[in-house]
């Protein structure tokens, strides 16, 4: 269900063809709400049927006609309502933390390797969030640039500030994961299994 709000969010920036929606999704809202193209296209059709968005056939040179999607006032109202309504929370379900609780069962080197992978993954994530954050701050992200072009200048700072706020949270989360895994590496060294008594 969140996918439809991510799509409505994208379409509040400007009307887009289905193809451009899929493309721009991946370089904007898709970073915080990942969805494959195979989910995006059918969801657009459902949103159209439900009157949240309109599709306009665009004249095109080729055989396939292009359809441009535009958010309808009903879609804007639904989006606004969703943004203003508290979400529920899920109980914890994290396999990395589950496994961390039992690392005394692992060979120390295998445990280290897993924590190193955790660090590598979240270091890549961190770099990605920092880069995206910069492209929001300098306002060169194409979705944001289009959104700003269509909105009054006195709104620009707050539009940017909340996008940056979202990525600030992701930056902090990635840093926390990296520090946690580093502490795990230290812990493994401190808690090496006792050496076996030599058998005579
Ligand atoms: C937008 C642009 C949103 C870039 C993003 O992530 C982003 C936007 C939530 O203008 O909607 O990375």
C-alpha cells in the first residue's frame, strides 16, 4: 500500500509517462521505498481506475502510444491525508541482530567475516545517502529540480529541508550499523573461545 503513496509523492512533482515514472522512481523516492518496475506499472493502473491519477495519451512517432500520468485533486487529497496520519509500527524482526545474539556458536573468523560484510554494506549505503543528500542540498536531483520549478520560491527551502531530513536519518542509521559491527569485531577478539586442553 505504501507504493501508491510513493508514486503519488513522485507525481506531486510533475506529470510523467509510465516509463519516466519507473525511471525517476529509482532515482528519488525509490531509494527510501524500493519497488521493482513489475509492481509500479500495475499499481499505476489501479490508481488510475480508482480516480487518483489521470492518464493522457500523448501523440508519439512510434507505434506504441505514450501515456502521461498526472495526479488528480483526489490523489492530492489522499496523499495529504496519508502524510498527516500516524503510521503503525512493526515488532522487531531483524535477522542480523538475531544472529548476533548467538555468535558464540560461530567460528570466530566466520563471525568476523560476517561483521566485515555488514560494515562494507552499510559503508556503501552511507556513501549513497551522503551523495543523494548533497544532490538535494545543491538542488540538482532531477525530481527535486522539477518539483521546485513547479512551486513558489518561498516554498523551496522547506521542500528541500524535509527531503534532506529523510536522508539525514538514513545517514545516521548507516553510521550506527557500522559502529555496532565494529564493536562486534572487538567483542569477538575479547571473547575468543577458551583454548582446548591439550590431550596427552
Ligand atoms: C525527491 C527527490 C525525493 C529526490 C527523494 O527521496 C529524492 C522528491 C525521497 O523531490 O520527491 O531522493
